[in-house]
C-alpha cells in the first residue's frame, strides 16, 4: 500500500499546505509586526507551570514575554540574513520536525483490533517469554583452586551421587545466590553469565549435574524445575503489541514520505574515491 492511499498522507498534505501558505503570507499585512497571541501566552505559562510546578509571577511572565519577543526578532533577522542556510544544526532540526509531524499524523488513527491481531500473528516470535529455571548450585573457585577447580567439582559430584552430604560443605563461598527460583534465563545470565545460563537447558532435573563453568569458576547444579520458552498469548501482551504496531506504522510513514518526496528531485551521487582519491 503506498502512502497516497493512507489517511495520514492526506493530513500531512493538508499540514504542509497550511505551513507553506502561512510562510508565503507571512505574519500578516505588516511583515514588521510581531503579535504575541493569547494562545502563545497560554503556551508560555503552561510550559513554565510544567517546569516549575506553579504559575509564573507577574515579573516572571513579563520576562517570558520579553524572551519570546527576542526569540522572534532573532529568528526573523537571522532568516533575512540567510544565516540558516547550509547550517547542519538547523537542517537536522527541520528534518526532525518533518519526521515528527509525519509520525504524529501516522498515529492519529488508532489501530483496529483486526490490525493488532494480524500484527501479532506475523511477529509472534517477538513475544516469546524467556525460559525459567529453579535450581541450586555449589561453587568451586577458579581463583582459589586454579586448575583443580573442575577436578574438585567432579569429585564432589561423585560424593553427591553416592549420597554423601559433605560435598556441600566443601564448596567455596561466593556472593552469588546458592539457589534461584523461577528465574528467567535473562536473570540467570545477569547473575552467573551467559555461558552458565545456556548450559542449564541441557541439565537433568532432580539430580546434581555438572560441572558447569561460569566466569567465576565451576558449579555443580541441581535443577529443581525448568519451564520452556513459550510465546505469550495476545491477551497478556496486547498493549505491547499495540505500541509496537504504532511504532512500525510511524517508521513506515517516514520511509514512505521520503520515497514519495524523492520523486520530486533529480538525485545524483558523484563517485567517491575516499582516501584513494587523495
């Protein structure tokens, strides 16, 4: 579907027309006249109130008016002197304003239920929940035991498999949890590291296993429970899906805008040799 068929394009065209007409007509019959409207004054007061959580005093309001008038004078004089030409900061700001206008127009029409459902069906994998793990771990320090850390862990594993409990007291102490319950893979990775988290999926439940290596050393792990990764039902992620759909719509609107506006230009990219041309 092209931008010409989208409702927001019509709003955009209207907005551009109004903006162009306003720029062509100027600020009124007298180009040298500055009028601070009631609406502009309300905006000044509203901005001040949002910043300071109170209305401005009479003196502060007068300062706001003077600053607004100076800003308007500076803008008109700088424009008359063409100081805005070839200014990268102004170019970026104008581009930002154009894109924000386009995004706002693209968001004016709320997505329908059918559109949200269709978006979810296409992007289901984006709403997959992390697997979850419940486990205990015994730690064998690589710093203290050096190359014997894995060997000692294997010895402790044999003792545990034989029913011995002394292996638990032989483990080293570290400021990591001895157990995690119903923790997401992301939470495990943040605590023990990505490699440790990846290894958990292959471990059996209800028995000690390992050693599993982390950035800290070697670990014996007893898996108590493991919930597989699963796609969350739409009802649980409805608002997230809706927000993602609006974000994609805004992004596509900007892309369509440039695609259509580019047709108005003859674009030439000269050959560039980089350092080879110097």
